[in-house]
C-alpha cells in the first residue's frame, strides 16, 4: 500500500536454519517482534513498528518421495520465503495442477496456510498436505498436518492463536504424464467459467486457466502496477462475512448468499453391541444453525459507498475497479487508510447490522 513507518530493526532469514535461530533469539529477548513475508497483506501505522522485523527470504522447492501417495500425485516441499505466484507459474509450466486458480496472489509461501489463501473457487486447503512449523511453546520444529491446522475461510489455528513460525509447506498436486496439454482442476467459480466460456465443472489447460485468472485479477486492480493507483492496495480489505441463515433472511432479497458447509450432527443411533454393554440410548443432538456467506462488496456498495469514493482531504480511496479494495491514491497515510476503513465499517453496520472484519494484518491501527 506504500503507507506506514519504519521498523526499529530489520533482520533477514535466508535459510530455514537462520529462520529457526533468529525466531528463537527474538522470543528469548522477550520484546514484541514482527514476522514478515512479502508484506502485501500488512498495514503498519505511520509511526512504524518499534521492535524487530524478521523478513523471511528462504528459498527452495523440493519434490518429496512419498510411496503412500497414488500414482500421479506430486508432493512438493516449499520453503516459506518462496514467492507464491512464481511457485504457481513454475507448477503450471511443469504440468502440475492444483494451484492454477491461485495465480496472481502476492506474498510468500509461508503466509499461505496462515489465512488459507483462496480465490475463484479454490483455496490452499484443497492441496495442503502439511507444514513444517517452529512451535512457540516447545521451540521444536514439528510436522503439522493440514487437518491439525483447522483451515477455514481465511483462517487457521495459526491465525487464531497457535503461535509459531511456518518454515515450509508441503503441497499435493496432480501430474498428467499422458497429456501434452495438462488440464486444470475442475472449475468451481462462475465468474471464472464465464471468462473462459465454459461451465462449472469443466476443465481447461493449466496455462489457459492461469491466463484467465490473471486477466480477472488485473481487471479488479489486484495485480500490482506502479502506474495504477487502484493496485496500491492490500487486496480485498474486508472478508466476506459469515452469518446465520436466520440473520441473512433479514437482508434484502437481492443480497447474495452462499451456503457454508457446517458440522453435521451426530447420528442418534446406538449400535446394538453398545446397548448390550449397557450404553445409554443416544439423544438426537440439535442440528447446528446453518450459516451463509455474504458478499462484502455488495454490502459496501449498497450502503452507499461507490467505487472511487474518497473522504474529502484523504489520500486513501475505494478502488475505481473493486469496492473491496482500499487504495493509496498517491499520497495516503496509514491513518487515511484506517479512517476510510472505519467509515466503510460504520456505514455497513448502520445499514445492514453487519460488522465487516479486515482481511489484512493491522499493526498500531484501530478500526
């Protein structure tokens, strides 16, 4: 976003060993410090970050031999400092499918599992096998499975309290050895299918899908261009809120709603073997309330905030391409960004009773 002040001290980890060592030393010092990958999803106050900032610049992509996997499955171990989009481009070039819909997302690989990055019907959870994780509590380097990370919409156990450092990530991709034009995973997003002139569930070549995703992202200002202020952003500034189906009914009929998969209640069936052993009959548990995902962009626009909106005198503005993006119009401060984010949040809450949550990591800024 090109806003925010300096760090008190900057350290750089170029190898996984340095990453583990420096993180341990910073923990031992006991002061607040910040782990930073690409910084694209971070907004820091104008006064800067007074403590130490550890930049993750580790590199390396290794194919891991895993006899337990079916034929055609590729297991990759990617160091946390690898550029995400370059990784996607390399996998597409090699004919390995699974990441192509995540093209154009900025940042480093180590950040991907923290908020379970996703776009156009795909998310990291679809392909993540495990991570190598430096655990804050034990200061041990652990192998943590994707299942243990509690991956959810833009969330994980790391984002919600599991403290530590992602050292590397393991991905499971698909290899099509019998094809000169390897195909993508089935398309799961309507806008992407429309862009390609196909239907949901169809497949196209990996390179064709990557080009389509990059076109769509660029049309929304989500591919950085130094000459285009619409791209001076942290991407989508707000997550799509997830609410109860009951609450969603109170919104206008035109408000988009997307079902969210929830936990199924345990079956109220007691096996005969358990009854014979004296187990009580199971009582049916109430079904959990159904949840739906709303469109933050729709809520913002229908709260009266249009594309290109700016608070008079502010250097920050809503993108002219995409209402979810708060952008630096050339001379914004971090305070300008926070002011506009608060204004958007207040308008949406007043109009619809929904409190939008910011997607970027904010340091020293209150919304």
